[in-house]
């Protein structure tokens, strides 16, 4: 007899409370990754450990109950491409944190919703109006302020973070597409499997064991923190919709700033304080605008609207 899924409940305050811990654990994951690569553990080995832990946990949780049918998929190519994009996101980020403060890498990551919105036009055929295009350009202007490409302290590793959010945007767009036919469980399994398999030869060819206590803690913690964060996020979404929880992802900049400052002695500079609010504000505007458009899309036709010509009805619902 299979275990029933936990029922969804409307408890938004509880969901917000626990989802905040999600971003704490994601910060622990990035902190552990930075500690490992600074300690001499290769970034690809660090990424391999992260995916191996995910695969082992998901397989141990599901295979005894459902067997290999958990890997059954209608779109194997899409699953592999999606998992490869996720792998690229992780690998680029783990290389970037070797050279950049966590405050910089995390703020650039907040540009991902902007890139997802922009890429939804060619990838998904969605319409993005002028208001959201302005928000996208403004948000990327904030990223330019942070990275200071004209300054003497500009570091080439910024391009690794930009590749990270590009990979992440492709990953989330493919996730949006695959959820029409694929289960969350199957996508989680393929995410761990593809990442672990592709990284295995690179990891074992240049394997380095930790040589200090805190490096061992980070060695095991990098995967456990990522896995725990994802599990908490799943629970939170049972008690509140994603539209309610999305803005709280920006609280991660607080955890990242504390970790960067207290653990790695890299406090945020003035340009992070100037650029981060621009990036976050642009992302929040896009979130609010998409929420508003979603409400309009499901708005029932009123008596007054019924008398309007079809062209005027469509114009009133035209996204911007």
C-alpha cells in the first residue's frame, strides 16, 4: 500500500516561516562549496559530491517503494538536457565562488528571474510587454553596477556567474515545460543521476581528500545542505502557493552577506549596496506584474465586458 501524499493546506504564515530556512540552507551549501574549493578540493569534485548526495537520498527514499519505474519518463532527452543545465548552473557557481565574494555571486544569481522572463519569449513563445522589458534592463543595469566592468578590481570570474544564471534560466524554463508530463520525483532523480554520472570521471581523475576537520564538515555538508533546503521548500509549498513565497527568496542576500563577512572576511562593498536593491526591486516588479496578469487572465467576463467588441476585450488583457 503506497503512502498517500500530504494534503495541501492554506497556512501562508507557517509556510513563510519555514521557507526562510530554505535560503539559510542554500547559503550553507554555497558556503561549504567555497570553503572546499579554497581548501584545495577541485570545484568539479565538490559539485559531484553535491549530486551524489542528492541521488543517494532520492534513490533510498523512492526505489524501495516504487522500484526502477521511478525513472520512467515520456521525455528522456528533455530530462537529460534539463539535468545538464542544472549541472552547469552548479559547476559555474562553484568555480565562481573560488574567486568572488558570496555577496557578488548571490546578487548576480538574483538576476535569474530577469533572464527567465527574457528567454521565455524565444523558448516558450510568451509575450513580454514593455514594462517588464524595462524592469529586465534595469535589473541588469544593477548587476553592471555591482560587477564594475570598468573598474580596476573587475574579475573575469563574473562571467562564470553570468554563465551560471544562463544555465539556471534554461533549467527553470525546461522545468516549466517538463512539468506538463513529468513528475517531480522523476525530475529529482534524473537531476541527481545525470549530474553524478557526468561529473564522475572529472572527480575521480583529480580526487582530493579533505585534510582538516572543518573541510570534512564542508565535504559532507555541501550535499546535505542543498538537499535539506530543497526538502524544506517542498514542504513550504504544501502550505502556500509559489506566488506567495517567491519574494522571500531575496532574504538570502542577508545570509550570504553574513557568511561572506564572518567566515571569509569579505564584507560587501558599496557597489553591492547600490546595485543589489536595483536587481531585487526589478525582480519583485516582474513578480508583481506577472501576478497581476495572471489574475486578469482568469477574471470572469462581466456584463459590461460582454458588450465590448472582441478586439477591446483582447486589448484589455494584453500583457505589458
